C-alpha cells in the first residue's frame, strides 16, 4: 500500500499518534469555513485541535491498557512510550481546558446541549452501556462538531448530510478492522451484525448514495465547483479504499486522509486572489 519503508513508518506514526485525524479535522473545518463564508477564530481552532487530539490519544492509550497478548503494534508503541504520551496528553487536556474556559466559554455555552450529550454518550460507550451503535454516535457527533463553529450552516443543509454520509462510511470502514477487539471488549457496534465484506458493500452503497446527492446538489442546488470537486474527490478516495484489502493502521490513515480533497476550495480561493 505504501511504496517504501519511510512511508510505512510515517503511516504507522500518523495513525498511532492520531495525526491523520488532526489533518482530516483541519480539512473539514477549512471546507465548511469557506462554504459558510465564516472565519474560524484562532483560539477556537486551538481548542478544537487540542480537544480532538487529547480525545484520540486517550482512546488509544485506553485501548493499550485493555489489550491482551498478543499485543498490537499500536499497543506496543503506547507501552514503550507511555510516559511521554501521558505527559503530552496532560498538556493537551490543559490546553483544551484553558482555551475553552478562558477564550471560548461563550462558544461552549452556546453549544452546551451538544457538549453535554457528547459527554453523556461518551460515558455510556466507555462503560459499555450505550443503546446506540458506536459508529452512529461517532459519525453524528463528529459532523455536528465540525459545523458547530459556523452559525450560517445548519443541519438542514444538504451538504451537511452528504458530509455525514461520508463520515459514516469512513467510520464503518475503519472500525471494520477493529471488529475482533470490539467483540472482545463487548462494544456495541454495527459491524458485529455483518461480515467484513458485507460492511464494505454497504459502505460502497452509502458512497454511491452520497455521490448521487452531491451530483444533484451540483446540478440543481447551485453548489459551486470547488466544493463539488472537493467533496466528490473525498468520496472517490474513500471508494477506492473500500476495495483495498487492508486491515492495518496504514489502511486507517489512508481512509482518514480521504478528507484531504476538502482543502481544495481554499486552494481555489487562494489562487483566485492572485493577480
């Protein structure tokens, strides 16, 4: 999947440390910032990146504690660098709390129902009491979190639903590789109801559905070309991933990087300003 040793190591490291998730988050925020014609404050960007990074690092660290022999590569990595990772995690949590309370408290108050429900369902997932499959919760809260900074974008916007379909497909595809671990940990997931290939086929169905909706929005909804192209390539990228027989961390990073085309509208905008 990756052509050389450096690419393999980079793919593993980006997945282990959730760098791929951060890059995809920045791409998504960039996309909807331009789509809604709203700039995102620097302090809010710091709050988002530190919060998401802390959340994913904590999740990976927690998984490493729950693993049993034979340990995964990520589990071994977290065991070998536990002190360094925990120290960095504490710093990220402090940075998130500081920026959130000191600079973005009004944003948190405005989105209190979203924040409260997220924490509530997070506790249910961790305690294995969630009545809703993990993939659905992650997809919905991720989508709502991405559009939360932009007041001009609502859940009624068709592009938000198209984005949600992509997020859901991505989550299904990446969580499909963790089905055995989730089964051992008794985590309620959708993947447990179907075989790996069945999940892949369902992902392709979702991507076809989302692509048709995106095409319809481009034809009848007046969606501008940069946004149509960016989201379309993101769908195409993930569609290619659905045919790859990967079950490792590089595969997960490749799926996460399917959001990279969402940087395209900003690139188009930048070059449009050049004389």
